[in-house]
């Protein structure tokens, strides 16, 4: 499962190439853009100040400039031809430009649309979603339009007989403001920008109010003889729309407000009745409306940036960064929800999954390989579960499956076997083949598990039982597991208290020489003597100490006591040996060899006095780092013994690999 923000359907179609330029839909799209351009021309002409011969906002070209910036480059030729066609028709219909000079108008319009669009695309502005997009637009447009204004000024001066400089200035003023207002609309507009329906109704009501206020302000009774900020009541409402709905929403209403204000000023009606529509009025009106619009856009982009940041934080809070699966928090929240649909179709089951031999991959191939193994495992689990449930990564090499609507226990068992089989397939990473195992603990929803936290606890207990087996397996929860868990908790408390209170003792079992039958050494056996005098044997606590990691501290205590005792014995018997069991957890510590050698040296003993015992099963599972620890110990003179050799599947090849000194 992956967490993502809703995507723009229309933009997706364009990006994925579903609307092809040379298709019927593509041609219809281009025709629609041309018609929109032709509709915009007479509207833009309403904002022309007669005395100054300048349009407050000339926005038709912004339509194609925005499309060129937004759409893929393969649309550029078609969009360029379309803007030329639109400009040709527009100048003929609305301006009556002669055929001899129309090419100058087409060149200026086409140049502006292409240069602005491509420059925006080059600086990374193909959508209007970030504050930096608006900033880049505000920098690019005034500079790039200088080029098209030079050609446009020539076209206007040739057509109307005005000076080139004044014509170029008029072109630049009108087109810059039009582009700054309309390009954000083209870049920001998308399907589903305001959803669901309730929010859309709210947006529609607010927008209608803004338009109504704008009409009453600009076309209503005169409030002042000069342009006054008293009529700016619509400004906070635009800000509210931007904050509430984002830049796409405000970009769809702000140009209309600007158009109403510009038309009112250009025709000296409403608030501007009695004013002269010349350059002295044009600049403050244009500046105010443009600043209002850009401020609303800026607020919208900041709001959307905050929304995306919040969405990212929510995703990070509920998604595992490595695998893309839901994380522990998200899964626990989902477990607490008992969907009615699952109860109608069956029951829920939770499968706790733990990888075997994952640490070996990390230790031998590196953490990058370990990460890749986790990603592959996550993919395999998700593929097996599919839409039957949810897979989450609980942390480390632990995964959890929440299965909804299982038909019966055999259905869950079949799924668990499929999970084990899939994860057990070889994984090739950087040319090396790795094999992982999967243990699965299963708990099934029942009348006894009405509380949501009971299911995970039971699945975890079942997983602990599965991990006791020699091979990857699955276990369903049984009540006996709960009793064993309580016993394990008692044993864990016993070991922890014993370590804190100094209640761990090393007892010694004699080792007899084969020749004369004399005692040549002793094997250390761990015992715990509690304050009431009770002595606890290893069978009561060693396994739990291994599982919890307390075996490391426990083993160190036994080792220290054994070396102290050996030092005393060697005073009377110089060749006396002491044998101490060592656990896998201790060998996982890369500094273990140094600690042992230091303990021996501190007592001024010869390293050969110590024999460290590993079981045959441990030897089979040892990986390279642990083997290096054993090799380091042997290089210092410590002897290595294999206990219980022949009870498992160890071969003589494996024996040679371990280079053991003693076989028991």
C-alpha cells in the first residue's frame, strides 16, 4: 500500500499521453483553445483605456502561454499554429487589420505565447502550486514580454499610425498584467480542485458573494471622485477563498473580479464615474487590481504548500519509509476498527510474521542488501494477500497481515503457507543469492477477543511458538501459549533480578582425563540462587535469557566467575581447564573476543585455560562475523569445543570450517 495525494485527472491524461495531439480529442482540444482565445479578445477590449489606448489586462495570449508551459513539448507545434490561427482570426474580425500587416500581429502573439510558455517550462513552472512558481512567473513575464512588445509595438504603429514607443509600452503594460493574472489560472485549474460536494457548495457561495460585492463596488453608486481603497471589500474574501480552497479555486474567480474592476475604470462607470480614463488613472487601478490578484494567488500557493506538507507528515506518520507499507501505528489503528463487512463475510485474522536469517543478510552483505531484502519481502507478502487484507511492517524484520473476511481456519492456514513459501524463494541482490525464512503466528477473531488489543497479543504469542521450531513454520494461537508466556515473563523477571542482585552462580562439573581418570578441568553451569535459598536450573531460565538478550550479561557473569575459579585451581593444578558455554547472542558482539582476552589477561592466565563451547546447532547457523569472532579467540589461544556433536546435521566439512579443538 502506498500513500499518495489525489492526482489531477486531466493532467494525468495529458502526462500519460492519453490525449494525443493528432487524435480527435486533441484536435477538439485545440479548437476549444482557439475559440476561448477569440472569446477573450472582445472581453479584453472592454478593459482598454481610450485616452491612453492601453488595455488594463490583455489576457488572450495567456491562454496559450499557460498551455505551452503546462503540456508536454510534443504539443508545442500544434499550440503554436493554434495561437497564430487565433490571432489571425481575431485581428481580422475585431481589429480589421489588413492582410499586409496581419503577419506582424501573428508574429508578436505567437512569439509571446511560445517564449513565455517555454521559459516557464525551462525554469520548472508547469503548474501553479508553490509560492516559488508564482515568484518565477512574476520575474519571467515582464522580462520576456519586452521582446514581444517590440514586435507588437511595430504592428500597432504600422496599423494605427501611432509611435512605436507608445505602442510598445501599451503592449507591454496590458500583456504583462494579463499574463500575470491568467497564466496562474491555466496552470492551476484542475478537476477536483474543490471537492467533495459540500466544499464545492461552500466555494460556489463564497465566489458568488465575491462577484456580487465586486459588481456593487465597481458598477454601483459613486463612493469617491477618485479611485479609493474603500471599494476593496472583496480583497479579504479572495484571501479567504485562497486559504480555504487553494490557488486553483481563487484563480478561477480573481480574474473575473479584476475584469469587473478594469471594465468599470475603462468606461468611467460605477465608482469611476466622472473620472478620465487616462494613464494617470490606469497605473494605480492596474497596480491595485494586479497586486490584489497576485496576493490572493500567493496565499493560495502557501496554503496548498502547507496542505502538502501536512499530507506528507500524515503519510510519514502512517507509512513505512522503506517499503511503502503501512507502519505499526497505522496497522494498530486499523486493527481497532472491526469492519461490519468482514463479520458478514467471515472473520478477521491477524498474522504476525518474522523473518529468519535476516540478520545474516545484514551482517554478510551489508545494510543496503538488508533493505533490499525487506523491500522484496514486503512486495511478496502484499502480492499474496492482495485485496484480502492489509500488510504492514511493524519494524525491523517483522510484518503483520490483517486478513478480513476469512471463511475458516483452513483458509487462513492456506494463506499463511503461501506466505511462507513465497518469502522462502531465493532473493538475488547484487549478484548474490540469499534465502530467508518466515515464521507466522496467527490469531483468529472470536467472542473471546472482543478487545482489539487481544488479537495482536495472541498472534505475537503464536509467533514466539513458531520461532521455537527448527524450520520456518506457522502456529495458531492456543491457550497453552498464554500459560507459557506467563512462565516466560516470570523467568525473565527471575534472570533480571538475579543479575541485579548478584544471584547468578557458576557451578562446576568435573571433566576427567581419558588416560588416568583424573580431574583435568571443569565445565561451568549457570545457576540462580534466590534470596529464599531456592536454586533454579538452566532449563528454567536459559531459553528466556536467549530470547530476551539477557544471556549476554548472564554469560559474562558466568565467564568471569569461571575464570576466577580456574585461577584458584591452577595454583594447585597448573594444567587445569575450565569450559564455558557461549551463546549466539554473545558471538554477535564483534568485541566479544577482545572482552574475553581482556578478562583472561586481567587474571594473568594463559588463554589455553579456557574452552568455549558452542552447540552443533549453533555451529550450523553461525555466519561470517560470528565465525570471525571464534577465529579471533583461537588465534589468542582460547580453545573452541562443539557440544552435542552428532545430534544434528553438522558435516565434517562444517566441522573443518569451525576449526574446533574439542568435540563433545
